[in-house]
C-alpha cells in the first residue's frame, strides 16, 4: 500500500467509525480501537454469555489481533462487557490442546486422529445402548444437529443430554406449561421501553452486563426506569436498584403467590385479558408427577391463593408485607409497562418449574404481557442454550423444533426429515444429566449401564453438582470410558480416557441462538492450532468409521451414509476426511437440513445466507411477499407476530389447551429439601462473577481477567465473620454433607450476604465448590439447585508463621 | 501522522456557526450529520497537533461534547517512558 | 451522570503519562504543530515512606534489603534506562503493585533509613483515564474499587471510579487489576516528595 492509499484507508475507517457513532442512539459507544491497514474485520457473536453481543474480530496474518464492539449489532450497539473485550485472547492460552490423547497406563499420551476416531467407534460397538453423549449450550447449532442425529437417528439412543439441563431447563418447563411452547415472547427491546424492571433473583449487572447497561443507560439519558431487585444477597445489581427486597432462600414462591393473591383479592387483575386469554391450572394431587396438571376454575384459583396474605408472606419470606402490597399495586397499574427478568436464581431451584409458572402467571393475570415493555423474560447463561439445545432439541426427551421423542407423530416427522427408516428413533426418553452421570459413575454390576460418555464443549467435572458422587466416583471404574472434546485441559479432562482437541470459536464456522430468539452466524477466520479440529467433524468422522465398520444405524433409508452432504454439482463430499471438511459449508448443510423442523412450531428460521448477512434474526423469521425475510420481536401479539390471527390481539397459538389460551398456574410454596440446621447452620449459594464465564476454562487464561479476579472466595457477612473471628483474606472451611472446601473469605467485597448465608463463585477449578452442592432437582425439569444447600463455616487455624 | 474520527455534539442554536468554523479548517473533514451530532475526521502531522485541534474543538462556543470514535497515530513520534 | 465532555482523548494513547503530568502542573496545551516533546526526567516510583528524591539518591546504599523483604515481590532494581537512578529500588507499575502491608516490612528492612516509618506512605497518585475506563465508557465494572487496599481512596460514584487524591497512596493495586483492554489507570509519581 502506498502512503497515500494508506492514509485514505485510515481516513475512511475513522470516518465510518465517527458516522456510526454519531448515528447511534446513545452516547455510550465502543471503546476506541487502534487499528491498522491489513487487519481484516469480521463479525461474530461473542463466545461467552447468552446476551449474544456481536463483536468485530480483527485478523492479521492468520491471527486474531483485535476485538471491538459491533456498532451494527442491535443487541449491544457497540458496547461489550469486560469479558467481551478480551474474547480474542481465549484462543491463545499457552496450554491449548493440540493433539488427541489416550490414557495408557494412567498417563495421557499423544495418538493419531485415526486411532482416536477408531477408539470412539469401538466403544460404540461394545454396546451402543450404553454409549452416551453430553453436549452443551456452547455447541454451535450445527454441532448440536450433528450430535442429535448421530445419537437419536443413528444409534437409536436418547442418551444425549446437555448442560442447559443445569441452567435452563426449568425455564423451558415453565414456558411449556404456560404457553405450550418454549422461549420468551418478549425481546431485549422491552428493556428500552419498560417503566419497571424486576430482577427475580437475578444479578444482571454481572451476568448479563450489556443488557443491564441497556436499562441503566436510559437513566443517563434522563428517562425514568424503576429497577426492583429481589434477592437473597446484595449484588452489583442492587447498587442500581430503586427497591431491594431481601428474601429468605426458597421463599420466592410465597412472594409470587402473595402478589397474585392481592391482584385477585383487590379485584385489580386484568379481567378482560384473563377472560380472553387465560385458563387456570394446578397439579393433579393424584398424579403429582404429571406436568400437565388438571384444570381449575378461577374461583378455585382465588381460594387456593387466599392463604398467601401479605402478612403470611412476610412470615415465610422476610419481605415486609408493605413491600408485597407495593409490588401488587405496581402490577395492578395499567398505565405502566413491567418487564420481569430472571436466570439461574429461578431456574436452579428444586421448585424451578413452579416459580417460572408463577411469574408468568402474575404477568398474565395483570395483563402485563405482549406490549413492548410488558414481558416475562428469562435470560440464558450460555451463548446457544436456546439456539442449540432448546431449539435443536439436544436433550434426552426432545427432537428438533421443540418436539418430543415420546410422541409417535413427532418421531415420524423427524424420521421423514432425516430420511431414516421408520421406527429408527427410540420412543423412550434417555437419561437426564444428573441420572446420566449417576449411571456413568455407578459400577456396571450395580446398575450403572452407561459405559462410555462423550463430552463435547463443556466441563461437567467442575459444573455438575455434588461432584464426588456425580463425577469423581468414575475414578477406578475400569470399564468406564470418558471421552472429552475440549480446547484446554479442564477438571473434566483430568479423568478422561480419551481427549480430542477441538477448534474454538472463530477457528471454525458457527451459529448460536441467544436469549431473545436471535439466531446468529459467523465464518471461520483463523486456523485451529496443531491438530485441533471442529467438534462437528469429530462427530461425523466417528459416524463414518461406524458406517465403514458396517454399523446399520449409520445408514439412512436409502442405505447412504447418515451425513451425506453434496456439493453444488450434486456430488457427495467426503466431509469425514478432514482434508475435505471445508470443501463445502457443512454448517449451512446442517442448518438447511434442520430448518424444516423449525416451522413445525412456528419457530421459523430463514435461509443460512440471511444470517450471514445480518447480526442475527429473531424467530419466527417469515418471508415477505417481496422475498425479504422479516424477524419477529413480540411473539403472540398481533401487531408484530405474523402467526396471530387478525383481530385476535393476543393469541397463544401453541396453547396447551388448544384454545389459544395460556395457562395461569397455582403452585404452593413448600419448604426446601435441605436447609440450615444445627449442624449446618448456613445457606450456601453459588454463582458466577463478572470477569469469568462458566467454569473459567477460557476466561482464566486471559491475563487481564485473571488478574482482576484471580481466585474463588467465600462472601460472608461482617456479623458472621466477626462471630467466627475471621477477617477478609483469611481462610475458612465450608463443610456440607457432601464435601469440604477451604477458601479465603471476602467481606464487603463485590456482594454482601445477609447473616446466615454465604456465597461462593464456581469459576475456580482449584477450588471446586460443587463438591459441596446438592444434586436434588426439580421433578419436572430435572434441574438441580445450586443456589441453596446447608453448610457449616469453620475457621481454619493456620500453624506456623503467617509469612 | 495522526488521524482521528470524532463526534462533535452541538447546541441546537450553535449548529450553523460551529459548522462554519469546522469547514474553515483544512485539517477537518466533515461527514454526514445526524441531528446535532456531527462526525468529523481530523488529519494532522502528529499527536500533539491532534491534541491541539481537539482542545480547540471543545472550546468553540456551541460545542457541547467531543467524543472519540477512532484514533490512529503513527509509531515513533512519542517520548518513550519505558 | 458524569460529564463525558471531560473524557480526554488527549490522554489516550502513548505518552499519556507525560502529558498528564504536564497538564497537572498547569502547563498550557501546546500550540498547533510542535513535533517532539522536550526531554523530562523519567519519573520513578519509590517504595512507601521514601525520603525526598535527592536524599534518596544520595543515601540509598542499593543493598536490596527492601527488595528481599517485600512479601509480594513488588520492589525491583531500577534498570539502566533510569540513568542516574539505575540500581535503586523502585516499584514498576507495569508489572507490580505495593499491597500496603500494615507492618511495612520494606521500611523495617531499610538500614540507611531512606524508607522511613515517619514519612508518608504515599508513593504517587492513581489517575483514571476516562477514555479507556470501562465504567466511564458505559460498561459495568467495579474491579478497581473492590480491590483497593486503602479505605476511602477509590470511591465509586454513579458506577464510575473516582480517586480521592488525598487518601490514595499510589500503591498501584487498581492499575494491576484493571481489566480494560487498554489499562485505564496510571499511577502518577509524586512530582517531588516534600522534605
Ligand atoms: S460476555 Fe455476554 S455481555 Fe459480555 S460481551 Fe460477551 S455476550 Fe456481551
């Protein structure tokens, strides 16, 4: 480039940045980025959380050299959180896995890819019924499609579950029980328009910082928005809240019922909305395990709520009766817009389905639904918990498009779309996560009938609850075989028998689906290191090896290989051969195969090319007469959702009761399965921190993030600390019925626990708090409760000199 | 060489006079305005001059904010602090 | 809401430290088109409790006792580029921070007495570069204030960090933990330590 060219190039880059910034609706734009000619910038969604920000990735000489917030992205408008700004560095940690490793005589030794793939295939052949797969909300959509088809369509086995079982499944059952279909009706735009935002046990300031900024930023523009924070501890979110309501762990159901009770008792519910759009339900005492429950009349509903008077609720929850009245009064108002937000606080709950239903119920009852700013919205923790797991259906009871393995019609449909012989898909749901790991960690002769488990893109050795029982018990079980596809050594690879090195993020093509139904796409930008290869390829390669070994399940109806992809000329491409994997766009092929499923439940997806062009589109995406594709922001609302009949206003077209109505549930408050007692007098709550994502396997390798938050700690109230005689930085031991862990305490740090509660983040692999947590789970969603168990806190007496 | 992309936010009343002042300076290129927000590119010999122009922009009556969207400095013109 | 107009891109990239020192000393913005700044003495950050710089240079025996006493390895030997000060103990902001030990082992270890308990512990003053600070740029971040070891030295004001110059000791912990893509905290050395 000549000097003049270069100057012009920089000038035009400077101008486009300035123009974009000037056009932005807020004055908070991206940090300035120093760039140079020769750097290629391309879009990708951030690798981390379910917010789904878009970044621009700068690549020079085959290496990611820069990250900036994407001004063109609706989600984040150029802003990123502290993790997002560093996302490029996750590719370059020093200890990337670069070669397949097989455990021989207790040590992991390098082997060839051929041997690795063959080893996996032989484990399948040993007994296909005992071979299971554990996927992830970090799987790309095509990776999920591959895993799902391989297991359910190839091995006729439904022993495929994913880590969203641990984070999102109560939200799923909540949506299904209420609307008959999964995922929020609202979108992030609600946050730009609501008058009140209620955080139900949700520390959004740390977990979904960019969406939270979107609310807080409105205040800096002079708009008024009231933030109400419901929580069991003070967090960074509380700093921004107008009202903080501290409640006793597990009492959220009583609060929700208290609000509903007042709405009914004061005749303050939205009668018109309820009459037109709602039916009422409760669990059937004769079949308490049936998620469908049984109908109840409005009067029965009102009677069931009657005991939840503000005073009674205060007794259970510790929230003053007046505050309950205040909330009910807010919901009673028709002139304001209210958005409820929640994530793990409501989902990781032994009554997760119930509390999800109750919050939807309050919104329906009060008519705070379906208008911009009026929405009950759950957030996801992982970048594609929605896209890959909830939509593609990579859970043990699901088929793509929100359908069920137990339903014959649904199976037939899937067999049709996948071109499988009839009856290939197994009607029996597989093991859900907790059960799957229990079966894997139980000796074969004691009923542990899972002999091999293939884990992709997640780290259960750190993230499962009750780790001693559900993971570490695998140690010493000679006939059990753990396969782990990952990018770094983790707590999971520690027990792995076979480690497969994977490509990460922009080292491969990918698609994600974020919390607001937004499907996103990116292209491969750099090569993976060493011999690391795409997870999707790994699945296909194993399938092909099985096909070559004559395994019937790997053939479709026409006796072709299950994953037959053709080039433009109609010639099959041998994508199982790594040298040919990128000859065609395998992502596009998988996505187009999966698209027809999306229409079955009005979750229509656009063609792949539309996603390549945009910063994501929110489904249903419906083609217009002029050929263009239009996304939907407010589902079930006539003014925006093309599936709603003209004149209906609101229509729940996936309704459980088939009458276009949603279900308002009554669910009673009940005491928790484990609570503080004389031996274990504290509540233990676990969670994340702003700087680290999930188990920290990526973010802890970013020096800036590691320095900012180097190690786990226990947050404890100053009163409890004084009683124990410990100061900030001193070590204490936490002891539960399941495990013991020593760690430093932090008093008055980032968050603040009330007396009798402690909080520990789970990102630190050297301090595994999940050795202490409880594996008790919600009966419907099977999601464990990581937020509540009982522990004892002991002072650690150090011997010898402090220094 | 220093090139920076800035957004100049003006008072409603000051738009005409501010724009006139900006146009008069050959080092400044104006982009398409968005209401009272004017994107500009400044091209100068080095960071110090870039600073001076930036300071001058802020001092023009009618300018409310000057925000940075983009910065590019050439290497080797600054004092080394080690 | 903070006044973003104060966000100063002048302090933005390389050379920000120098220019900031100049600005703090009240030196007016230079006229258009100067090319190169004149040479100024390189600022050096001493361990806590240091005597005035001239005396420090004269009396420090370069015995390294403070360096050995520091439990976190924050004190190093000034390299050659510090010219006349090479070989004396310093805290390099780029790589380390003083953690403000309550019992100041470095001072106890100093035999010639150029680090003294009766001197202020102040080593400098932290300064937040608003154009790079995440909190000032619309992203939620409170890391520096949480980790600051000196009570009251770093306040969070409307979600944004604000240094209290009088209380801040310039220990540098905030600069060490700042997770911004371009570190947003500079530790300004004391122009001169009072006698
Ligand atoms: S981690 Fe989440 S909030 Fe942060 S930049 Fe990535 S997607 Fe956005």
